C-alpha cells in the first residue's frame, strides 16, 4: 500500500490559490459578446462546428496575446490590473472569432411571444380590451364579500368578456375577408 505524505502549505501556495480563485470568479461571469449598431444591442452566436485550423495565427492575434502574456508575467501588474488584462484577453479572442468563424447576430429578446405573432389581426384596441377583461376577472375572483356585490362583479366580468370576444371575432373576420 502506498502512503502519501501531506505537504505543508506555504504562504506562496495560498497566494497562488487566491489568484486562481480570483481568475476563476472572473471566468464564471457571463461573456455575452454584446455589440451595438445604430443604438440596437445584439448578441452574437458563433458556429463552432467548423473551426478553421488557422484561427489564432493572425499577426494581430499573436501580438495581442503576447502582450497579454507579457503583462501577466509582471507580478505587480497582476495585482493591480487583473481585470483589464482579462478583458483584453476576452476582447482578443472575440475579435479573432469574429474574423474567422461564422456567426449570427440576434436581438436581446428571444421571447417566443414577441418573435411570433400568433394573430396578425391583433391590435392596440384588442390589447386594451383584454387588459380590461383580465382586470374585471381578477376583481371578481378576489372579491370575498356580500353575494349581491359579488354577482355585480361577475356580471361586469361577463359583459367585458363578451365585448372582447365580439371585437376579436370581428377583427378576425375583417382580416380573413381581406
């Protein structure tokens, strides 16, 4: 049976561990490559199924990575500028990926409801009526009091629902007639 001796942890090991944990914390943050073109923010999704062999061979990338490595070799630099060094490394990698990889840009919103218009005849009036109907339904369902007043809330809700449904069917007929 092999016995392992426990090593003493020295102060420089603690320091390296702290540096590693700090770098690790930075790498866990999300790296969405957000870009802005004419005021619109979009994110970029890269196709990594076909990565070219010469992706990091460009002169610009080599110089940039070399300068980052040089700045990391100076210990006092790491303590003072770890965030800026890390940001420049990430920027270099993204610039290289932009140049060599295929990508698609997409908007901030990936909400299916916003992307897919289920009813093309939907308009602001229908939206307003739906909100009113929902509000009266909520009032009716939450009311816990006199049964006569509750019945008034119920009738009010039924009326709003009928008005909304009638207007929705009318807009649908107008749309299909066109």
